[in-house]
C-alpha cells in the first residue's frame, strides 16, 4: 500500500534554513502536499506541488521533488521561532483521499 | 467567516459510552473527512464522504460510525466497540477536486477513562 515516511524531529537555530525530508512509495502520486500543525490545532496547507514539477518556490518556502527517487523536501529559509510546529507531508494519487506521513516536529531555538 | 468548526474542544467520557463529535462547515464543500491523530502516528483516516447521504470507510473505521444527512455536517460517533478511543480527532473538508486544499477544523481531544 501507499506509505509516506518522514524524519520525526529537526532542531535549528533562528535565522538558519530548515530542510524537512519526505519519501513516498506510490509512483502514481499526482499531488504532494506540505501541511503545518501548531500545538493543539488543526492542519494548515503550506504548499503543494504537482508531480510533473521538480521545484516550487513561495516566499520563504521551497519545495523540491525528485520523482525518480520519490523524495520530497521542504526548505524554510530564515527560520523563525514562529515556524516551530509539526510539518506533515501528504500524497494524493488521484482518488479523493490523502496519505499523510507521521509528521516532523521542527523546533526553532533563539 | 467561512470555515470548519468542531465542538467541543475537549470531551471526557466513561468507558462503555458512545460519544458523538460534531463537525460543521460553511464552505459549501462537497467532501468531508474524519481523521484520528495519536502521538507519533500522524493522521489516520476514519471515514470520508464525497456527497450527501454517502460515505466510505477509511483505514481505521472499526468502532466508529458517521452520517451525512446535510452537506454542511458530518458527525462522528465513537462507539463502545472502539478499543482505544482516547485521541485527537480532526475533521476536514474540500471541494473534492484532487488539487484542492483540505481545510481542517481545530480538532476535538477525546479522553475516555
């Protein structure tokens, strides 16, 4: 079945860049998503990338997709303490549901 | 303001009791979803509904039930058959197209003792 894997924890200093990685197994994935969850809250979509793209940039966020290796990454430039949260990678394969990874907790220290 | 509401934020129940979690959206979305979140487990899909009066089981439907009598409402009942009901429950909705964002509610934390 489909599987999405993420590292569980990342710690960076304020002002550094953060890179969160994700691998997926479903080669038919059409859209890949990054969601952010702050403590005790729901998820908020940060960005998504279509599978025929290899990069997408949106202000401080850069998404890189290596479709051959089924590897997705999210780079946050100039990371701020307000970026501390759990980040989820998710994939869609053309059906109406998403498969989520277990989430990467990003801790940004001053 | 358009959005998804879940109530209550915190819910406490005794073991053996059924409990219903509310999810309402005023986004005019066709599709609605229920997820369960446990620490270190990510989100797991319980049930989803793409249209009124129709719904499908997700990956962990056992011990749960849903209804979709109205487009804006998708309540989830956690029955006494659910072995480990204590969790954070998230509701989401989307227009139903693949590229569409899933909008999430704020979640309900259910504690069963």
